[in-house]
C-alpha cells in the first residue's frame, strides 16, 4: 500500500529533475517512463506513431438503430473489479497519470472560471481522457503536439519519449476504479461513475476497429453512430441529444450546440457522477434559502447530517474547508469563503495542486453539516479550450488522425458533458439520536457561494471541480 501513497513532493522533485535543474552523469530516467514506450518496443515498431499494416475498419450503424441501454450498476462493478488485483506498476502508472490530470484540469478550470457567473462543474478526468483518446488516434506531427499538451514533452535532455496511449487509457481505468471501489468486502458503494463516449460520423466515414476498441478502458460504453451532419445541423444535434438520453436515461437539459455542416466526426464524452453523503438526510424534506448575493436568495433542497470530519479554518485568507469522506480513499472537499464576495480570491488560493494534495494532520471533530443537494450539469467544447490555449488548429482540418480513420476526417465538436449529483445516503441511517448534533458539534452551513472538489487519494487525483454561486430548484 505504501507506494500508492507517494507524496506530491516526490513527484515535484522528479519534475524538477526532468526540467534540467540538476545535472550529473547518472542515467537519465524520464519522470513518466512507466507511460512511455521503451527503447526496444520503439525499435520493433519503428516509432510509436509510424504507419503500420492497414487496420480493419467498419462503418458505424445509423443513429436510429436499436441500442441497448447503459447499465450503470454493471459499470460500477466492472470498474471496482478492475482494481482488486493490481500489480505495483499499475498503481504507479495511475499516480503518474493523476499528476498530469491535476495539472491540466486545474489549469483548464482557471481558464474557464473567468467567464462563470452561476454554478459550474468540471471533470478533469473526462477532459484529460478525451485528449488521451485523440492521442491514441493521432500520428505525427499531431501526436507530438497532443503529447506535449497532455504535459509530457517529446524531447527532454536529448531524450525522446513517446507516450503509449494504451498505457495512459489503462491508467485512467485504474483511476476511475479507485474512486468507486468499496471499503472492504462489506463496504457500501456510495459513488457511481459512468463514462460514455459517442462517436458520431457522417455517412460513409469508416472508423478503425483498433482505435474504437482501444477506448474501452476509459469508456467501456462507446457508441459509434452515423447520421447526416450537413443538411440540417440543428436536427443532427437534436438527434444526438435524443440518442444519448435514450441509451443512458440521463435527462441532461443542456442543449447541444448546432454542429458545423462540414464536420465528419463529432466526439462526445458524457460523464455521470453520483455521490451519497454518509449519514445525511434531506433537511426536513423542504427547501431552504441559499444566498446568491447580499440581497438575493433562492430556495433549494438541503442535506443535513452529523459526522466526524476534518475541518480547518484559514483566518488570514478568510475561508474554511470541511473534508467529508465518501469512502476510505475518496472524499468531498467543501471550501467556504467567509464572505461570498471573496470567492474568486479563495478559489485562486485553494485550487492549486499543492493545497489539494497536502496532508492535513488535524484531529477529526464532530460536525453538523447542512448544504444543498446538488444536481449540476455542464458542457464544454474542447475545440474552444484549445483555441484559448492558442492551439486552435490542433484538432482542425489539418490534424493528422490516421489511426482513427483513413477517410475524409474533419473533427467538429469535441464535447465533454458532466452530470453531477450529490444526494442523501438512502441506505442504512444512524439512529435518530446519533443524527442530533450534540453541544460539542461544530455547525457548518453552506447557504452561500462555495467551492467543492472530489478527490481520490490512492491515485492522488482530482476528479471533480465545482463552483456553486446560484442554485435553482431543478425542473
């Protein structure tokens, strides 16, 4: 178990060495060497991204073809089973990918949050996973650019490294499995995580079997469907939305934007996260006030419960943090500014890798927590994010994606959509007397703007980042 608790300090030292701050005659070891091709495999293949024998291809079936629904419970069991008997190298790969996810996810959150004015949620794992999927399907020069954007430069200290896309996607499966794993054989699963990928193609475009099959570790449910994307782009968007709702059962209300008529491939990643707070109940079964600003409130359903949590306050920066465990390794961090107007300042201070991953050696205490039930939806177009990162053409018409298709591939939207739910634990409830806060219980009430983070410590990975400003009852 010890290697799974590798500290961030070790990773940072590794990165410093990688950056060339120390020089010596020792053999150079790439900090992400467990994720790259080794020298022998590169020699055997002639390079990680050179063309090989033609891959079998297939034409996606029409979008109206009958499709079985996603079984989320089965997905949960599948993910949890995948981490039951891991080798040590698999755990270490998960830590390496977790580091990359955190760096990329927190950066993208910072970029996106500058335009946010309501409640928002971001999945760094889904964002990174989508990029890794495109890396799997890319050849140079696009592959090298994607690798660098993922956080692993190709050339360092006269050393050439090539990410192995399958190792990265396998590590993503491990990271997701760690999150939903139960506490022992008798533990209850309080977290549900489902990832679905939709590959929507123009009629006549063939996809390579090896690419689609290679996505399975990240998204066991990958649907390849064809439809007319050019005649009526708005209708095409509606058909995609209807299809996803039909196969998942998720009633996501965010409308899909109209697709570009010259697109031949739309790549959509859909993530559903559901967490249950141990020992919590719906607060008196009624809505309570949530302060949007100093003069405006909205009515929202609340959760309330008493438990033993870590809680600390930072008086100098005017915020407090409550750590609510989902399981032995996964937790929800609730970050509450003392003043709602300080939200952005607190966000800049707390949503940093070193803050989120450093240990808090504080004695747990009894806390009576009251906070909103959360049902949040968000959707992002990776193409827009790449434009903001000054890489507008990375997945544009000139992108080299020969491992996805040999046809006229023009990537349109690359949407990542998130459905986040936080509910009361409807399973075993503690006795009523145990739910009543005693005189020593600290009262923590989140009835104004706050931040939240879903964090898993075995892979040291940030799974969800969210900002809550204005909540309304979901219709």
